C-alpha cells in the first residue's frame, strides 16, 4: 500500500471520488457537494487555514486502486485549550481493512506529533462542529446535509486503532403530527395563555431584525458552553444572509417576553433531500434540479440547526409553546410539505438539552461518535465534561 499526499488539483478530485466509489452501491449514501468539502481546504474560503494547517492523503493498494483517504489539521484557536494540545483527523474513508486504516491514521498521528500536538480528535472538521463531525455508529439512515455517513465497520477500525469516545452526538426525530404528552402540552398552553409571551416566525422582509434577536438569545443561552464564543452583530447578520437562499420563514420561530427576545428555533429544509439529485455538483444543471425538486415538494423534512432559550425562561415550557405554534401553522397549511423534524447535533455532554428535546416528543434517530486518541498511551483519558 502507498500513501500519496494530495498536492495537485487531480489528486484533490480523487480525494472526493474515492468516497463516491466506495459507496456507489449503498442506497442511503448521498454524495456531498464537492464545493462543501473543497472549501474546507481552501484558505480563501476557510479562514482557520490562515493560522492553522492541514494536509490530505490518499491510500493506494498494490494495484494502484485508491482504497482510502484522510486529512489531518490543526485549529490554532482550539488546539491548546485541552490538557494535551489536540489536533484533528477528518474526512476518513477506508475499505474494511485494519492495516489500511492504520496506515492512514498513523500518517495523521505522526504529522500532528511533528507539529507539537499530543492528541487527535476525529473524525472532525477544520471548522465549526455543525459540519462533518463524528463517525456514524448507529442509525444508518440517509445523512443530513454536511453530516458524515459511513459503513458500520468504521467504528471497529477506529476503536481497534485505539480511539476512545470523547462524546456522542445525537440526531433526534419527531413527526410533525405527533402530539406532545398531556403534561408537556399543558405546560405549553400555560405559556401560550400568558399574554406577556409572543411567538412569531421569521419574516424575510425584516431579516436583520431577526438576526439581532437571534444573536441576543444565542449569547445568553450558548456562550457558557465549551468552545462557544459570543456572537457579534456582523456574525449574526452573516449567518442569516447565508441561510437566506434556502430558508423557509414559516419554520424559523422566535419567542418574546414583553417584546424582548427570549428564544429561537432555527430550522431549515433538510437540504440533502434535494442535493441527492445533483450528484455533488451545483453547476447550472445542479441548480436547476435543486429548484425543480424543491418546487415539487421533494423536501418533507425540517432540519433543526440550533435552538436556544435564555436562562431565565428555561424549564417553563417556552420551547414547547414554540413547537405548538409552529405545528399549528405547518399542519393547517396544505402548501407546507413538511412531515418530519430532525434535530441535529445534541451532545451527550448536554443532558439538559437532551431532556428538552425528549420532552417535546423526539427520540434518537442517529448517533455519531467523536473520538479522541492520546499519543502518550499512559496518560489518563477523560471524556468531555458534562454541562451543568
């Protein structure tokens, strides 16, 4: 077997295609958009590369066939916040061969060690946690947009190498028509009867106002979490502008208490239900297919990106009231095609959030694992701390 560093446009294309060929017979596989992966390794698109570093490899067998790929990278903003300086391993794909997997993972480990790292997390992304984070270990359904899909044997390849579970990430599911439990519905109705609370869905004509409402709640609800920094006005505006081409204002909800924003539930159409028709390409024909399949109602799943309630309004039923408000609109409007809701990226280190989504009738559909590998095998391994 032979490792080849990706250092030409032709090899970068092979880096994409090795996965496509590996999964060509898997009916659940949806090819990611080429640009979404290429952008991770483009300094013009990924600002973390301006201070960090990344490398990609391909693995060939003795007949010259590509049988695996992997990347290693360092995020300078987060590498040294752990007990051991920690780099990343990602975009791991491999045939079911432990020797092949070990060769790919050894390359990551040695490259990271040379750059002063003492551990590696993986499979992760050189970017935010909402994309390409974790290996799928349960719930082998069609993947959500920018989420890893892989064969079940990946778990064994990584654990046999020595990776240990740092945390688990859950994707929850509920059908739109599923009722809340009587107890939780009463909690929601109590909030809905309180005239100090209002619930509104986003209005595209007032996008920047909702962007700032989002920022206010986000900074109160999320900045206490590890690795989450306060969001600026410019960042909030940029997020909404990025979402604008794909958002459906009817499924992005905000909560207000005496006109002050206290909650949000940011949901978009599950884009992979549309991207599955474009074969990784958003060229002219890809865009045409995307628009056509969205028009015909091919997207029937809502995809929860992020959810937040300010601390002083948590555990009161505000999130349930948002679910009821959104559900009434979706269920009573024949032009709205959504039948299911998937809520992505809820870590097992956040039991409060798990409890909230379970209380609104959601159940775990998929489980991804984020692993950590300590280079010094004598050091104590510690899981991600539980959020209290």
